[in-house]
C-alpha cells in the first residue's frame, strides 16, 4: 500500500506536470520580469503546478471507470486501484484548482487567474467529458490545455501576452498530436476497449503515421522560424534543426515500418525533444546570444 500523499501526487500526473513546469519556466525566463523576484516566480510556478494538477485530477476522477478497464492505467492509478474514495479525488481536484486560481490572482493578475481557471475547465471538463469520447480530433484540440504553461507564466510577469509566448504555446500544441498518436498506436487495444475514437482506431495506423510525420514537419518548421522573428537566438537556431530533424526522421522511419516498436521510439523521443528544446529556450534567454552573431 502506497502512502496517501503519493496517491494524491499521482492524481496530478506528475510526469506531465514536470513537462508543463519546464515550459512555464521557459516562458518566465524569456519574459524575464519575474526573475528579479524569485519568491514570486516560485509562487507562480506553484500556481501553474496546481493548475495542471487540478486539470489532471479532474480527468482521472471522470475517467476512473475507463481507467479501470485499460491495461495502461488500471494497475497504476489510485482510483481504479481503490486506494482512495472517488469523492476524495474530486475534493482534491476542486481544492487545488481553487488554490491555483486564487494564488495566481494574488501573485499574478486577473488575466493569469482567468487563464489558469480556463485551463482547468477546458481540460478537466470540456476535453475529458465531451471532446475525448466524441471526436477523432480530441487530442489536437485538447492539446491546447497542455500548452498553457508559457502563456500563464508570461501573463503573470507582464499582465499581457506577446509573440514569443504564443510561439511557445504553438510549439507544444503541434508537438502534442505526434506525441499522443504514437502512444495511441502502441495502446490502441485499450482505447478500442473503452470506445475512445483515437486516430489509429478510426482512420487506421497508416493514416496515423502519416499525420505524425506531417505534424512533426510543421513543428520543426515553426521552431526554425522562431529565431528569425526574434523569438529565439543563437542557441535555439543551432539546436532546432538537429533536434527537430531527428524527430522527423524517427516519424518517417515509424511510417515506413508501421510497427509498435517504432511508435514507442517516436513517443519516447518526443518527450526528450520537448525537454531539450525548452531547455534550449531557457539557455538562449539567459545567454542573450543574438542570431545575427552566428550568421555574420
């Protein structure tokens, strides 16, 4: 029996939250206003952690019966394992969601709080209860929720939004479909069992691999554009092509092989890709190396 605290942390989907926090740190560092006040920055990141955790906890609460039927989740998540009552999970999701909204209103501003609340409602309710079980486009549209880290962090520092924050949002938005579709190929039987219309089930694996390639190409083109519109510098310019090129190559190899093994390869690399790319954004913002220096 695991510790109760560990079960509540698991409700938040900590691995996903970690990705969100890395992207949020990138948004905060590029915007830079929060860097002069480390305590405020820490509280903003805490608020974003609670926002993502609340959305994920609502997701697990509403999908607890589906999770109990899926091989991937029934032996890992606390609700299908009956390690806590469902009402506790719901109360936890509500409590940390309210806490996140209030905290971000106090240390950020009204826009930041509204974005956080909107993220929780969008993912926890609209995506989970309506979008996911009804349309093959579920993960494309729903990916907007997971892309909000840089947006919320930027708004907390500046009270507004700007092009670099929007581009970081779009990077995560375009990254999400190839990441989750690769996973969907690997666990398609689980999704079929619970009647979730994921792309491999509705349109087949060949179409899924084709879409993975096209989304990865669009993602890489966007990242190559960022330094050219002053949304990145030399570090990002040097990093984007090899990092993204490997992503596209793995996607193409997966399409050619049409195998679960290659799909797992794309899925695993996609996580590394997002971490490294956003660490590159952070390094770029810290070192302030302009793109013109490496082009001259």
